[in-house]
C-alpha cells in the first residue's frame, strides 16, 4: 500500500533520513524501533507530509503522493491534492491534541464534518460506534479535562478512525502516558491489527512490537539498519548495532 524510495530529509547539515527504502503491504503492521534521534518520528511525519522530504518518492497504492521529485529536489503537489491524500492516512501523536472546548463525541465528529463535508447525523452514528470500539461509549458527553490520559489517547484514535483512513500512523502513542495507562491504548491497537488495519507504529514498547508486528524495522542514524519478522529481529539479529540496542532495552 505504501512504498518509500530513497527518502532523504535534512535540517541544515544534520541528515535525519538517509536514503530510506520501505514497503508496507495492505493489512500489515510495521513497527519501527530505534534510539531517540534515529529519525523514526521524522519518517512517519514525512509519510503524512507534516514534514516535506528533501528528495525521494512516496507511493500510495502505486501513485506518487504529496510531491514530485524533479532535478533531485521535491516540489509539492497542490494543497487540495495533499489534503485528499492526508485524509487517507490517519495519524495519532504522542500528545492527544483534543479540542478542549468540545466533548469527546464532538472531537471525533469534527474531521469528517469539517474536512470531508459529511452529514452530522451520519457522522454522529459513526462516532458513537467508534467510541464503543475503543471502550468509551459511556464518555461521549465528557470533555477532555474530565477523562484520563489513556482515555484521551483512545479518543484520538477514534478521531483518526472517523476519517475512515486506509492506513493508521502511530507516533509513540503511549510515550506521554503513565505506565498503568499504556495497556489500554495498546489493547485498542491490537484490536485494530486483528481487524486488518494497515498500521505503521513508532514505539518503544518492545513487547507490543514482538506480539503484533508483521515486520519490525530498526533505525539508527537516519538509516534502516535491519528489518524482518519479530522472531528474526528480536531473537536472531544480524547487525551488531541492533544487538546492542536490544541488549540495552532489555536491561531497562
């Protein structure tokens, strides 16, 4: 479904992404791990065009999206075309970014009504359905400051799903949560994976990566160092840098 070819991104002299090549198949879960500063979140933000790559190609269902790469440099597509593609890629961030003046239900409804122009009555039914899916059917009329961090992140997931995306991108969705709240968010993500949602997940949750991923990608220094099925990457890593990283995470 998603293919990255020779993706590069730099901030001044600092190369954040260096020739990334990656394929994400429909219905698969790809989990990206690696040390802080390795380029994981930047990669995810480039896929959703929150960051503009300097060069390379991003394909969605075989079609080039967001920009053309001409003369070695990226030239953006029109804002309308970018918005249309971005609506197909749901994104969940570390921070929840809910509208504080809107109820949980209104937060979930906002995207389809405002961005896609859907009818409120239809969207409201979908929003209730999605809140039930993430275990928050009884919190529809609450406001963000009346619910826990884990519940806020589950609302954020429901909000992204309300756009009925083709794929979901998760950028360390549990890193801002207290440890006891992490499980409830990961459980929602497990359910999505079981239902066949295409997912790209940046996370430090190694147990989740081992259990849920179809493929694990280890990044360091802006490059993909190693990738493969969880059993292969965790139990028989081939690169010394991967071995050192996994040893350190195991000792935490």
